C-alpha cells in the first residue's frame, strides 16, 4: 500500500516545526513534506520580500534541518519531499532555490517542489530549471514542478498558468528532458473550474512523469486546500487513475486549511483526521 505524508507548515503554525514533526508521526503518517515556505516572508500586496528571522533563512539552516530530520527518525518517519517558497517571479525567492534543494538533501528528502513562474512559457521556465539541475544532480534531489493557476476576476474562476493543462505541463518537462525534473500533480489545482482539465486527465497524460502529489479537496472552483473527502473532488476516480498509471510515490496531503480551527492542544486530533483521510485514499488505490 502507498505510504502517506503531509506538509509541515500548517502544524508548525500551531506548535512549531519540531513538535509538528513529532505529531505528524504520532498521527499515523509515514513521512513529512518539509515546508520551506517560511524561509521567506512575502508581502503579496507590495509584491516584495520582508525581513525574515525564521531558522530556515539563517546561516545555520542546515543544522536546524538536521535536527528536524533527527526528530523524524526518532519517531519513525522520514522526509519524502520539500516545498520551496513562491511566487517564483520574485527574484529574491528565486534566489533561494539552490539552498532549498540543498536543505532537502540534508532532510533526507528525494524531491523538492518548485513552482514554475505562472506567467512564463515552457521555454522561459526551462532557463530556471537548467540553472538548478546541476545542484539537483549533485544533491541527489529531483525537482518537481507543479500545475499552477491564475485568477480571472471578471469571471470569478481560475485561468491558465504554467503547467495548468496537460500540454503545458508536458511541454515544460519535455523541453528540459532530464530525469531530475519531474511532475508534482496538485490534485486540487487540476480540478478548478476554468482550467478545462481534471486530476484524472492530468494523471493519464503525465503518466510516469508524476512522481509527487499535493492532495486536497475543493468545490471545483476555489483553491480551498480542504481535507480529502470533504468536498466535490471524485477521489474514487483519482484513485483509479493513480493505480492505472502505476503511481508509486507518496500520497502527500496539502490540506493546509484543515488545521485552522484546531488549537495547539488539539493539533494532534486534526492531524489524525488528515492521516485517516490519506489512509482511506491509499486503500482505495490499493483496491482500484
């Protein structure tokens, strides 16, 4: 049966990274997706980075990540992947990506998820990936790029962005043509109205390129990042597509809004609910 993972950021907001990894293990996950987003504090209104004092941003980041890896090992879980900061169009964020790949290796992760620039073509985004690939190869860490979306205010729906449909995603991968650039399919993004695709279509089109997932639920309109099986996505069809395409990676949740109502004292309860949903999906894939 496929192993399960979840991102660390939403739990770390409640209890800090160190405790978050402990609780993720106690909840029943096999692994954690190390969220490096806290490396940067980005002001979306001003579209600029602000001073950041998080350990990920410090000169001692590698030592801090070693500590997190050790905590995971003590509780019997590993880092399966990480997530680099975004938006990629910000030069200060783009400048962190080599460090993110290096920290992923320190954590023991095999994949670092790096968004494409939403507004650039496959050819333009390829320039960034070509620059990062030597570091990826040296660290033994694959880069997984992700299907993105933009928002159409007039029509109130998602609109095309880099990798948002099968052709764009495959174009991004094929132009680079390196085993160290793979696909992270965001299930929720693929189901947003306005993009003209679905998670099943994307999985079938990408095939073996898909080596990483971001799993969450939504109403097929907004990017709600809700717990699986709570909204409108057909996870039975998703499970069958994963099985049909021989997906063998982790089932990694990115249901970042689920823990919002939980307190530090009840965070384990919320994480256990998330783990139960991931185990349910794993059983569905197994039995598809």
